[in-house]
């Protein structure tokens, strides 16, 4: 079984405390966390973003975001 990256649980805990009862976040919510624009996040090919129906509506799974935060 793969081992969790160091700091993963702490990042996941931070996100769950900040956004209780949410499994996914909007791109706007993530931009507020990192204080950056959506273009910067979307330009990063490792950023765990999913697009809904190809219409520019994005969502980010909290688990994937926590893993991404540890890798940066």
C-alpha cells in the first residue's frame, strides 16, 4: 500500500476545517486560499482540477488538492 506524503494529513485537516462538509472546492475558493489568479492555477499541469461539461466550470477535489499542496 502506498505511503501518504509527509504533511498530507495536516493539509487535508486544514482544508476540512476551512470548508466543512465539502468534498470539492470551486476554483474561486482555491484562488482565495493561495491569493492568486485562476490562470496561474490552471496553467500548472499538476494542479488537480476537473472541468464540468467543458463549459469553464471547474471543481477541485479536496483530497487531490491536499496531495498537490504537499508536493509543492
